[in-house]
C-alpha cells in the first residue's frame, strides 16, 4: 500500500487527508482483515507475499493478542506454511519435533508412532504465543499494516460490490473501502454477527466439562505428549519447552481455581497419568492456572457476499485434537489461493468454492476432535455399556496398526483437498 493511503493515521502527509477537525478519513485497500489472531496474520502474510494489499484491523493491543495462552501443537501443514513464508528460523531452533504421542489407559501407556505410521509426518510443539510473535515481528519490515486498538469495528455492505469497514480510534472515525472482507476475529467477533441469521446456520456440541490447566517451569514428564484416560477423568501431560510444562485435568464446569492449590492439582494429575508417567513428573509452583470449557461449533456457510469467515470466527474445536490454530491456517491458505486466483485471472470460481472446500476439512477435524474427546474423557451419563465400549475401542487402538494409522494421520493433519 502506498504511504499516502495511510497519511491521516500516521501523520505522514497531512495535506492529503481531510481536515483533522472533521475526525473522519476514507482509506482504500484490496482486502480488509478483521482480527490479528493466527488466521488474520497468516492471511496478511500470504497476501503480502503475492503483492495483494491488505489491512489488518484489531481491537486489542499486540501485547494482549500475543500473550493469550493457546495451543502448542503445529501440524505439518502449519510448519510448512511457516517455512514457505520465511518465518521458521526461531521455530526450528526452539520448537520440539514430536514423532508420536502416548496414550495411558488406566495408568498403562502405549505409543502411537506418527512417523512410522504416516510415512514420516510429525508435529511440532511450538506455542501459539511464539507463532504470533514471529508473525508480528515480520509484519512491520514487510509493510503489513495493522491498526491496533480499533473500537466499534463494523463491516458494511457485504453483499454489494463496494464493501467497507469502519472503526474508531483516538476519536477519529475511519472508513476502509475494499474489495473483500476477511472475518478472522474469533467466535465472539463482529464478522460472524454480520451474517444474517437467515443465511448462517450454527452446529454446536457443548461438552459438560472443562480442562483445568496448570503451567509451570519444570521439565516435561516425557519427550512426547501423554494423553490419559482414567476412571477419574482425562489428563494430559504436555510441554512448551524443555524447561516449561503444561498439564491438564478434566474438571466440572463449576470448579473454582481457588479450590485447586498446586499440591492438589499435582496429586490428581499424577493419579490419572498413572505410576509409569507419574514417576517422571517434576512438580513445581505454577505461574498460570485456568479452566477452559470445551465445545465444538461450526458455522455454515463460511462466505456471504464479499465477507469470508476464517479460523475461530467460523469454527471451534475442543483442544483434545490440537486443531484450532491449524484449522485457521488451512482456512486462510485456501482463502489466499482463491483471492490470488481472483486478482490474477479475474475469475471468482475459487472464491465461490471457498466455503465448501474449507468446510470439508473443518468437518473432518471436528469429527476427529469429537471422537478423540469421546474416547478419552469421562461423561456423567455413561452407563456400564458405554464404558465397556470406550475400553474396547482403546484396546483396539492399542493392538491394531490400522486403527493407529487412522489416529496418526488425523493428528498430524489431513492434506488440503
């Protein structure tokens, strides 16, 4: 984008803007991106690499967005995207390549070997906070415009030929004219709400439990993640680095953090993980605890007029299958391909197919996350028959290479269609 386009915001060329006392400015770009989370920032980098103008509009500060504690497992498609965008140097230095996971059933662990089962595919443990830092650090040098702390962000005329986005910042009303709007502002953002209820249909499954998570500066219990199914509920031993660990236990939604001092949490986590894993757990003081509810949600369609939804604005997955950030990347990869095709060939064919193409992969990820959650968690309404079925399926996975291969290929990430 030419510097003069942003003169009013940055004060570069005062005479090119409307008078300041009007407190209003009209700007122009090709793609307006609402939201500076993973979906919005990956899309901005993808479009910039293709010479397509975009502006990212975010209501929070960079520190807030970057500081949100989120997922830490990257699929192969996300790792490859970081490399293709030239953002992988720190990830390759600090990230942890995992060739598999462990599943502990009533204290007895067994391993799923991703690399052997999928022909070499792996996952990377590298926190979302680190991914966002890399995306933000590279944005300025690459000329990616981000408007921080934008208030009252609103998309307009999404079914017309001239959509635009308005917001307020420092008492100034700004209007951004564009060709398309990418709604990447999460489940509670304005983009999803801009789609009329007569068009948008939401499919949802709310789980009757949450995850109580603890973050501590202690070495991980294992070099790979350990998922535990126990009669007292689910547990997970994971990590952020060789010296920082993240543990979770299934809990009721009415639990209070103050009722879970560190000692009680460590005792419960070790019980559910089982003696083999517990023997390797290093206990230490937590510096962050939280309770996260679990739900599955999908909005259809992911496009209305010139508004396209991506990432959490379109779908939510429970964290069991580590799909949230990765689905955002696959969404915007498809959306970027469609936008590039439009600007290169003036054909809207790929844009018209974006929603169906993205949803095909979204629903497969939703299926896997739902299945894996159902397989490893305790449900209050489970009868003896349901418990036996759950146990039988886990035993089938433990003994069947075919079943393990299906789990592995879904965990490392299905290919883009």
